[in-house]
């Protein structure tokens, strides 16, 4: 009986889909999160109680060599050392992230400024030169440039020229 149960459990475990992921580099060099953040958009709405801002329409966010474009970007503030500063930036609607020659696109992006963590989700596509990698989610550490694409990862490997 134990052998049958063990065989059944092992069959079920090995038949489950594996989490597909692949590591990527993004941008190549460390990002400086202390640089100012410039935002342009068609409109701006500010919540007076929290100070949080929502930029809408053709939004472009630039911080140093990092550029993000989207239909809507929400900026959330936090306090550090007695001063209010940008804590998180959440972009939705046709998000395009570029840094150097690398680009990533998805439906939603969340950037935690203090840690340099960037997460993209929804129909993610990363292009680096001639290489393209698609998946469900992308996480990037902007400090190191290291990134991981997860969820049914697809790519075409190019032969050397």
C-alpha cells in the first residue's frame, strides 16, 4: 500500500507544471536611485490628504538612465529623515521600461525607489540586442542589473554571427 501511495504522490508531483524562469541582465551598471525623478503627463491629480499623485495620459518617468512610459503612473510618498520623498511608483497601461540598450514591456510595473526593485507583470517582453525573452513576470534589481523572468518563459536563441 505504501508503494502505491508513494508512486501516486510522485506521479502527481512530477506531472505539475514547473515554474519556468530565466535570469537576465538589465542595464548593465548600477542605477543611482538618489537622482531626481522627472515626470511628464497630460494631466495630474493629487490627493491632498496623502500627497500621493496620479499622472495620466502619455506619462514618461525619467530617473538618470532609467525611463518608464505608461498610460497612468501613481506616485506614493513616504517620510525619511523628516522629509517626504518618493517611495513607490506604480505604472499601468502599456508600460515600457528602458535602460541603456535594454527594454522591457508589460501591463503593470512597480518600482520601489529605496531598494531599486522593479517588478513588471502581464505579457512581459524583454529585449536585449537581438535577444527577446517573454514571460508572465519580470523582477529586476536595478542596483545590480540582475533580473529574472518567470512564468512560461519563451525565447529564441540567436546563433553567433
